[in-house]
């Protein structure tokens, strides 16, 4: 199993020293908002004054209220203020690119560097909470701690760590000589229900907030045998049951319809991508309350890279196969009443562009309020954090953003966020 080396140890030690050196503070802010959206169903109103103390919203009052003693005034009188956004599918410790061989030359510690950069870009884009969908565990867990302690600017991070995969499938190392594949393997590939149960427990033991599995083949891996189902029903049921017994949810990368159907029937909580979802698969999702996280930005962005020498031939063939499916699953899922939550797969494309997903969701038939709810109240419920994030209300975390205009009329306005606060900390 891979472990953080000297650089990672130094980074974590420095973080610990900074945390010890930072004085405990009870920072208070008075935010004067020209307009306010408390949540996507509450409408557009204002002016209003939001009081924040110790990272939490303590009160919201109508009109511009005076500055209270000891508080800092934040003047957003010309802006619309609303809850911070949630992206349920990111890869903060990686940047886009097709050089799969970098797995063999870049240490996990480099992921901490990239993750620190990308955490700030993501927060500046208005995303105050993300679910990181898989990568080198020690790297993302270090970034998670850094943003939680305020040492680095960035969103709240719910992290999966290493994904569970079948041997040689999407999520496992492929494309190298057998001995190199084995050397680079994360140790989280599994075969059979007993082994998969053990890997879920291992992930939980080592810090995973959510379990990520690759239930079907993938587009960007070097395994070229299509996008069909990978795990057996018994394996997926064992994964879901074990995770739930530990209080963890399971997110499943899934493109092929039968893999989506099997994952939903097995008790998997969210389906990521769902490119080839058909009526039968979506019916099972609806019956089991499985949530769709469509990641349309990923599908669009990989298509933009065709014929540019970015991807290997085996990957280009798979990209061409999915390119014409953009938005199809969202349209049908919405018509069938399947819950749709916001996720982008950032890392497949450049971090900070996450809000481009809103326009794609609307192109697929969602209204602006529906798209905003998918990235706030709906996403918060997926994370079991609906009493903590996703709306502006007393007692909630002070995850707040500001922008021009009314995004309830056009959610694409969220591509230009001007001001961000995460857990009561202003992101600069």
C-alpha cells in the first residue's frame, strides 16, 4: 500500500504547527446583502443583514441593520447573497490530461500540492462543499484536514480516498507491464463478497467519508473492453450493506445501463455519470431512491479533447461512444421523478469551471431553481448534512456566496461568483 513519504510528513507537520500557533478566535461578521436567496424554494428577496459568529449564521434580519460591536462589516449591498454550492463529484488532487503513465512517475505527495491549488480554485468558484470521488487517499485526506483547519483556503471536503474496483477494471491500475500494474495498485481492488467487505472496512478504518466503487467500465482508463457492469450482484450488495453498517454511503461510477440497474438494486446510494441509463435502469433507481449525479461537464470536456493527441487511441474510441449521449439520462430521469443532484467530475476538466454544469443541466430540461436546488438542498441531503449546509438559516454553517443578478432566473449566472465565505472564513 502506498504511503505519504517525507514531503507529505513535512506538510502535515507544518500544518499541525500552524494550527497550534493560530490563536482561537470568535470572529463575527455583519453581512449587508442587497438581495438574498435563503434556499432555492424561498425566492428572491432583500435587502437583508446576515450575522455570522464562530463560523455559523446566528441571525438573518430584513433590511440593512447596523454594525454590532466587535463585528466586521461586509458590504454586499449591490449583490445577491445565497448559500454556497455543493459539488458531489470532484477529484481535487488531479488535473486534466491524458498521460496515464504519470501514475508511474508522480508521487502521491504531488497530489497534496495540486489539491491545495485546486481547493482554492473550487472555493473561489462558489463551491463551499465538495465530495471528492477518489484518488490517493493520504493526499486528499491531508487537503481535507488543511481546509477544515483553515490552514489552506478551500471547501469542506467529504473524501472517498481510494476507489474499490475489480482487478484490472476502471479504478484499478492498467496499461503497464503486469509487474508495474501490481506495484502501483492501491490495494483496494477486490474479488468476491468477503474480499469486498474487507476492503470497505479497510477504507473506513483509514479515513474514508464515503465509499466509491467503479461499478462499470470507464471512459478514461486504459481498459478498453467497453462500459458494461463490473462487480457481481453479490459483491455490490456486500459493499453497500457493509458501508451502511458503518454509517457510510456508497457512490458508484456507472455508465452502462445494466451496471446502473444492478448497483441501484444492490443498495448503492448514488449513481455517477449514468451515460447509458435506460428506462429499466432508471425505474430501479426510482424504486430504490437512488440519486443520479450526472457529471455532464465531464462528458462535454472529454469530447473537446478528441483528435488533439491528448488521449490514447483506446480512450478516444470510448469518448466517441459517449459523446452523443450528453444530457439524455437527465432528461429521462427528470421525467421519471428520479432525484438529480449536482456533480461535475472536475479534474477531468479544469478546476474552477464547476458552475458550467448549470447550463448543461438546463439544456437537459431542468429549470434554474431545480438546478440550484440540485447543488444546495438536494446535494446537502445526499451528504446527510441538510441541517448544516445548503441554505441560509440561523444555526447553519456560514457557507455563503455573492454574485450579480438573480440566478433563480438564470442559474448560469453562477459561473461568475464574486465573493465566498466557507465555514465563516472569507476566501481570497
